[in-house]
């Protein structure tokens, strides 16, 4: 999956001959799963029509503060557009527009939008070779970069003037590749090794029976997927679930019992930066596993249980630089129990689920959690989808490890 998937991309089109290539750009961005809106300078409309770009982007195209041609003219809010975007790509970016942007001269909707945008802004310059190397252009590039913007270098080749040199806009494919690479390199969990446990464990009684629980694994899988999307290299150690996961950055290790999970976790823990243990591990297992199926007899049957090893506590005891997160599922004295677990198991964060809350717990697609931090700060959340909860967990961890 592309890092552009789900991203809100605002494409700014200025009046250069390469504007005809913006149609390809819109298509490529949409193919990557991005949502695209287009804002144009008024003169750019002479190079490519708003109709083409709105058809391809499936969104209205904006080029002026009011839709003059429309008798119900309404004000196009540049602030809203600027804040909507996750990234702003100006392609083609003419010398004129870039110069005005570097000076803060806001005489059209596109530039006003640029001045309001808080997201990363990329420029794909397009101009003739002598314009491209003119000292004033170089000064503009420098200024824009000093403001934190990113310049996608122009390509070498035949130019609209018939001259050959550097100045033609990078090809749409190369622009998209540049964006993907740049975004990937800046992902907040880039290079981090993450360990997640998920799902239930099954503790065998005999060859056909086991003690298990209702955990679906959905929460842990959402945490793993979110981590991978944020750039982490993930080991997902999963008990038996019906869930599939297909992500090049996730190495899934299937286990069945608590002791198998213990072994698998300890194999990778020393190399781990962040570990989140969301699995519902059995606390007890049958003391012996019958070789043959236990036959039905008169009277009752007693199965002797013994404790499993507490995986989370064992990681807390071994902890060096890892950020260690546990889950707590409680039915009473939730906060008190969670705080005790946090301290006893030497955790950096505990995610508390209360079975008393509607929308929380096993099998559901939603969860309601409260974070308890190492400094005993309590942060409650609303009922959210498990994907949103996963993002809340990661946002908190990213903030903590960068503090
Ligand atoms: N956990 C674990 N190994 C176990 C049991 C639990 O790693 N053998 C982890 C779970 O993955 C979870 C956390 O411990 O992150 C808390 O699990 P929970 O069942 O709520 O608490 P317990 O410590 O088992 O205590 P109790 O059952 O008494 O509440």
C-alpha cells in the first residue's frame, strides 16, 4: 500500500505549459489511494481545463475567491482548503508563482491557500533553462526551502522553447515517487522495531480440547497495521484468530499457547524498541496434557491448572531501553488495578479496558479505553473504532519517545 493512500492531496496548478501533465498527476495520485482537490491560478485555465481536472479528481476545482461565472457565487475559503490538505503539491510551479509565494504576495486563491496551509508543501518547478538558473530563481528556491518547503528538482530535456536543458517539470511518475519516498523517510516510526502480541491463547487439555477465550485479535492487529503504516518494522505474535494481515512491514508469527507466545516474544525482545502486549493470554493452563482424548466417565471431572508465565511481567523485568505497553481488562476497581499492574510489571503505559463500558472489549469493532501513564496520568477516551484507538496509542507513544 502506498504511503499516499488515504492522504488528502491539494494540487496547485500554475500557468506553465506542463500544466497539461497535471491531469496525469491527478490520475496517478488517485490510483495511489489519495483524495485530490485542485486549485489553479486563473491563467492556468488556459493550459488545462478545470473540467478535465474536476472530472479526474471527482472534486470541484477552485481558481478564484468567488465563482464569478456562477450567479449563486460563493466565497471559496482558502483557509479551509489549506487546512484540509495533508500535503500541498504545486505542479507545475512557475517562476512567477514561486517568487510571489516567497514574498507573500497573495494576489490569487492558490497563493492565499499556500499562505494558509500548515501541511508540507512540495514544488515541481517548470520553466525555461535560463529562467531555472537565474540568480533570482535560485534565491526564490532557497527562500522557499528555508520556509520548510520541498523542491522537486526539474528534469533535463527538451523545453517548450525548443531549447534543451534543465527546467522541464519532473515527470508525473517521478513526482509521485519523490513524494512517496520523502513521506516514507519522515514517518514518525521510521526504523523502529515494534513487537505486538494479539489474540487469545489456547491451552491444550488433550489432543482435541483446549482452554481459550473470546479475544478476536482485532485490537492487536489494528495496532500492528497502524505501526507499519507509520514506518515501523513490526513483529506480530498472534494467537489463533481468523484475521489475515498482508503488509510487507509486518512479520506475523503464529503461536497457540501461552508458553509458545512467551518463547516467540523473548526471541525478539532484546532487539525491540517498542512492545505492546495486547494478547489475552491464559493465566492458567492444565498441569498435564492427556496423550489421548479424555473419555467421558461417571461423575465429575477435575482438571488441575497451573499458572502460565506472565509474559508482560517478564519483559518489564528485563526492560532496558524498550517502551513497554500493557493492556488491562478489568471489571471492578479499574483504575486502581491498572495502576498496580503498571508498577508491578514496570510498564511505560497501560491501556485499560473496562468490561463495564458499552462498546468495549472482545469481538467488537469498537473500544473504549483509558490510558494510565508511567507518571500516573489518567487519560480517558470516548468509544472509538479499534483503528482509531490504535492511532491514539501510537500518537501517545510517539509523543513520549520524542519528549
Ligand atoms: N499478560 C501476559 N502474560 C500473561 C497474562 C497477561 O503477557 N500470562 C499481559 C496481557 O497481554 C496484558 C496484561 O498482561 O497486556 C494484562 O492482562 P490482564 O489479564 O488484564 O491482567 P493479569 O496481569 O493477567 O491479571 P488479572 O488477570 O488478575 O487481572
